[in-house]
């Protein structure tokens, strides 16, 4: 890793639930902060070079992020890492009135558990001796993370994601209104991020159901607009959105084939689809086609669509036939009989 003196280096570790989706989410969020970031991937670890620190934004927005922070020091030796890091770097990273703990994460084929254990002791002793900081394992001010990658060792300050736990607590079964078709909060938040949803923007879900996606739109601070034919589901969406503090939402009973909504910044949606042999998703394809045909009237310039659907529906072909360009197309298996795909389009 060749360092530029005018930039800083950061890292992000993503979950393994869907590697491609996690990578795209991080890269999209970095574009929102600053389009000039340089990023390289080492398995589930992203190394990020940039002028601005993106970690706070990533930790508050990214559904598939485990932890992130600043890279303080890099070496090629796990054995000598504690000896090579300078006193000046440690003093600039940890104050004498602060507490710290040290963890290691290895992405090596050989775990080198004994070496990592020795490193923790040596580095901990050096930090205490150099900075005067004290060890606190449960709730430290500074979390030091040593990352052992295949070609380098990184000493970092790190913060773990609190959002992932919040999203799990917002799963459909824990909402005031539950319906089995509701999207889980992790995927709904990821889709909002891929669509570049930002606070105060108007974001439409024309197949909103019980409001799983709408709740994540509202949690970001944007203004969700939900359209749904089924009155019972629409009432359920209202129940779910009412529990989100300061949410500013609109719910409309209507048909997505005749959208009453104009000038939205984004559309984020999970269209209904059937797998029965009589339909094979045909009706759902017609609904999505109608949505795309009216997209340029519905979505403001610079806006986007992010949709998640069954791969059997053939939505990419519909998109291309209508003359739109796909930005991302990411497939993932839900179970043996269902493959879904997330697609984004920019306008």
C-alpha cells in the first residue's frame, strides 16, 4: 500500500451474508461522502484512502458493515508489529487519560494464535508505557484492532457497528404490524443506501405492503411515500411508521400502474411476485414494467430506482428494452428454490 502524505487510510470489515452486496453498499456510501476515495478489497476487508474520515457515516448507514476505523500503522510482519510502531504514532492515537483494549483479527490461512497473543501483550505494554493510557476490556475509549491480512498487518483504531443490532431488532416479527411478505430491515436499509437515499428526500415505495422499506426510509430521515392497493396492509404500514420518531410520511391507497406521485427523488421497492405455475410472476412483471414506463415522470433528474425481485421475472430484459441502463445487478440465493436480485438504475 503506497501512502500519500496528504491523505489518510481507513478500513471497513463487511459481513459475509452477501459479499457482493456488502461491497457495493460500502462503495456507494463512499461516493456519497466523497467521490475521490480510493478503495481496495482484501476479502471482506476494504482499505480506503481519502481526505475525509468516512467511518462515522459508514457506521451509521451501512447495514452490512461489521466495523470500521482508521489505519494507524502498516507493516509486513506480525511478529515485529509492536516493536515497529513508533511512540509518536501511539501518542497521537491514544491520550494519557484514555482507556484502551486490543483485539486481533486474522484473515490468514494459518491462524498464528500464539503470535497474535504475544503481540497483544507486547503492544499493550508499549501503549501503557508510552502514553500512560490504561487497559479497559469492557468499555474502552479506544479500541485497537490488529488486522492480519495475507500481505500486510494493520494496526487500527476501530469502532464496531451498532446499527446491525438495531436493524435486527427492527425485524418484521417485532414490528407492531407483521406480514410474512415484509422485507427484513437489513436488506431494506441496504437498498436505500444503494439508491443514495438522503435525509429530507422524497422516496416512493409503490408496492409498500406493511411498510418494511418505508420504515428504513424514515429511519434515515427521508420522507417515505407508500402506495398500496390492499387497505389492510396500508393500515399496517401506518402502524409501523407511527412508531418512528419524527417520521414524516404519506400513505396512499392506489395502483402502481397509475402513479399519482410526481417529483420523487428515489424509488425503493420490493414488487410482489408469484411462483405459481399459472402466473410465474407474469402479473408482477407487468406491474414493474408500468412503473418503469412512468419513471421519468415520477423521478427527479439525478434520482434512482432500487428494486429487489425474483430472478425469474426477467426484469433486466424489461429495463434494457425500455432504454434504461443498469448500474448494479446483484443476485443472491434466498433458499434452494428462490434467487433474488437487486437492481439499481440512475436517472
